[in-house]
């Protein structure tokens, strides 16, 4: 029996190959860095031929952008879990989020840090497209903080001398800096000091 006209011979691509490549690449890049992670190592880790990579991604840059998006998408659920719970006071939500993150970094031996921060340090100067996606995700992330802070200001819990948007960005920027110190020192000191400065100082 002949194949239908135009049909491709051979095995059909697995429907989960694309997601598998992204998940393997995300883990490798988070552990080793973008430049140090080659396409060959990604396809080897995903146990697919190299041609499969280019069936789904036109370049390593395009793949990197999707890794960044996948990383934020994966973490956005955690952000919503913490910040959309109206049964918890706003600053308690914010503090619980950072407590959760600090516990996770302790359990991981203070390695890897934030993938968005890692990409920013490594590739933002070299890829306009990656930079645009990083900016978008940082803005979305800080907006969770902003809304929480604005709610606390409305309740009179903290001062409204500075706008919530500025404070949200400042908290995120400070957190990213603390993560860099954490990785260098292999210690939670910078993270604990971040919390103390924010909750016992800025929002006291």
C-alpha cells in the first residue's frame, strides 16, 4: 500500500520533544550558564538527534528566549499562590514569599540563583531579543510586589511617601543583588540581611 501523496516517510516526531528539549535546556543552562551549554549537550540530555532541535528552534538564541519564558511561566504560579491570597495580610504574603525562596536556596546549597538574573549578566549585552523578554518578565515579577505594597499602603501599614511601583522594583533589584552575593559567598547571609533591611527597615 502506497503512502498518501505528500506524506513523509519514517517515524513521526514525538509530540513532547519540544517541551523535553526546553526542560532539559532550562536545567542545564540554570546549572552551567548559557554560553557553557551547547546544543549538542542539550540534545544528548533530551536523548534526541540534533536535527530535532532545529525542527523546533531556528537558533540557540531563539531557544534561550523560550527557556527564559518557560522559567518565568513555571515560577509565575508560585507568585500567584503567594500574592493572590487575600486571606493573608499583604506584608505577610511578601515575607512568606521570601522565606520560601530562602529555604529553597538553602536546600540547593546556594547554587544557581535566579535564571533571569543569570541571563541578564551573561547575554543582555549581546541579544536585543533576550533583553526584551528579560525586561518583560522582571516588570511582571515586580508588579506582584507592587500590588502587595500598594495594598499595605492603602491599609496604612507602611508609608506611602514613595510610590508602590518604585518600591516593588527596588525590592526586586535588591533581591537580585542579594542572590549574586549568595552565590559568591555560598551563604544565606545576604538573603537574611535583605529581609532585615526590607521588613525591619524599609517597611517598619
